[in-house]
């Protein structure tokens, strides 16, 4: 199977206008995302899909590949489908959506979602989860939680704490659950927002309308689940920091200066 990474990148943002070009340690954020994606072993190409010539120019200036898409798209999924449908890109069986505001994405995370689709024909979409180890994240609606079944398929995604432990007495510092004095064996998991799509599933997703659960949680992946598309979830130990507002840039800089 041939795989490609497509990075949707929009210039206009209510909370952080022009954030793809915001500098992190002297380089635009979109370059950090692109360079990390290029280090993955399984994709044959990496493409930035954008609606703004300033981003195209910035990507091409550092030798990257970028494609202009329409300005009408309501989601990154729609944008990457347009890019994946271009004549030169319709040869790819698996499309990985790496968000343009995830400068800490790791190459092995990209390879992991591709491997999930290659190894399990039941999966239409693949994504990742990470065990939550900070108690405040459990109750933070900006941290999306996921629960999976015994085969690793998503059962539900939510901004609320899931699962709900009806009889727990406390949560320890590292987020173990205490039941009547003993340590629970089930943990909370954060959803990591990277997606691998089979081409036909990406096409189907682009044609679906917003679902009731998606509207309730403001989570696009619930559109897939509402329509019977199975999402395989792998586990990672890597943390990511999505950039939603200017203050997040400092969090990313601190992480890079500490761990890289």
C-alpha cells in the first residue's frame, strides 16, 4: 500500500491568526510539522494543503511540497480530501492527516497509524491514544478522552471523563483509580489527534454531513462512528502539544529546549 501524509494548514484563525507561520526557535511552525513528518519511514510523500499563498511560499522556501486548496472547507478532512484527489496524489491508498498545529508530532506516530491500517482490514481509520498521568487532564474538556474495546477499536470519544467510575474513592497522582482501598487496573486515555484513512473512507467522510454526536461534542471523529466506520486505536507513550493560541508557542519551545 502507498501512503502519503497531508498536513492541512489554514492561515486564518479566530484565536491565533497566521499561526502556521509563527516562529518556534527561529523556524515557522509548519516547518517543524513538515520536517518531523518527512522523517517517518512509511509515507512516500508529505504535502501541505492550505488556502493561503503565504503558507505555500513559506513551505516551498524550505524545499517542501505545498498545494493550494479551496477556502470553503469547514474541516481539515475536507481539505486533505481535495489535496488527495489531485491528479498526482490519487495513487495513495492511505492518507495520514497530520494537523498543521502539532509541531511535536513524532515520525513513529505516523508510521504507527499506517501500520494499524495495513495490519487490520476491518479498520477504516486509525489513530492513537496515550495514557493520562495528570489528574487535571481527566476533567479538562480540551483533552479528548477515548475508550476502546478488546480489539483496540474506539467505542467512544468525549470531552468528558470516560469511563465514569461509579464507585471510585480517589485518583492517585499518576491517575490510578482507587476502589475501596485497592488500585484499579483501568486508566484514562487521551486521544492523540492524528488520523490515517483508507482512501475510500476519506472520500466517504468528505461526503457525510455533521452528525448529532459530532455536534454535541464538537469532535469530527464521531461522524465516522455515527456512520459505522471503525476506528482502530493504537497506544503511544509520546506526548504532543497542539498550538491553539499564542501562549502554546511558549509551551512547545520549553519542551523542545528541555527534551530535544
